[in-house]
C-alpha cells in the first residue's frame, strides 16, 4: 500500500469525525457569528470545482445528522433518504454537477486492477444500483462521476492493491 493510499485510508476511516468537526464549525459560524449562508454555498460550490461533491460527505451538518440516522436504522430506507435530503441543497446540486468536471477524480488503473469487486462493495453508489454503476467494469457507469457520488473515498481506501486513486486529472474527457 502506497503512502498516499494509507493517507486516504486514514482520512476515510475518520471521515465522520472530520465531518462532525467541520459541520459543527459551519453551524456555529452561521448561528453564532452570523456568517451568511451565501458564503457557505459559495465556498461549498467552489470546493466542487476542485474536489467534486465533497461537501455532502465531508462537511455538511445535515449530512452528518442523516448519516447518524442511517447508522441507527437496521434497514435500507435511510440509505435512500440520504439522497433525498440533498434535493433541496444548492451545494449538492452545484457540486454534484461538477463531479464530471472537477480537478480531482477517482481513477482506476486497469492494468493493476484484479477485478475483485471490493471497491464496488465499499461504494454506497453501487449499493443503490448494482445494474448501473461499477468502478472497475468498463461497460458500466463510473459512480465517481455520477451526480450523487459524494467522494467518501471508501472505494479508494478498500482497494487491496491500490488500483483506485484520488488524484488530479483532466477536468473532462469526452467519450
């Protein structure tokens, strides 16, 4: 495992803690220091240009609450509801649209991929629609470029041989 993949694994394993700290900070900034919600929307959207839809899974106070509810629920209903709360969020719209154009992308090195499918099992997007999304199958849609992918990086941290990376890439390649 490379140093970069170890770093991403540590970040991914501590994502909920990071999300709680940043989410509470955003909440306090808005409620106690009267930071305009427009600043949050602007910064969250600007982050979408660089990293894609990271705000939802790494910074959003509402996303943190939704994930806590999902963790407490034994069934799959909250997993689907997690996607629905984003419908009213302008940051989710903008950064979701920017997933295809963002500078950082989840990339597969097909030469080293062993087609084990561990990345797909770790990805919450593939659990929503196994017939449509796959990170390693070339004939399926890459969930990392989907509107709904929030770059939790579970797929990258779970890849046993480092075939998935999260790095700078050309913003958009036409197919």
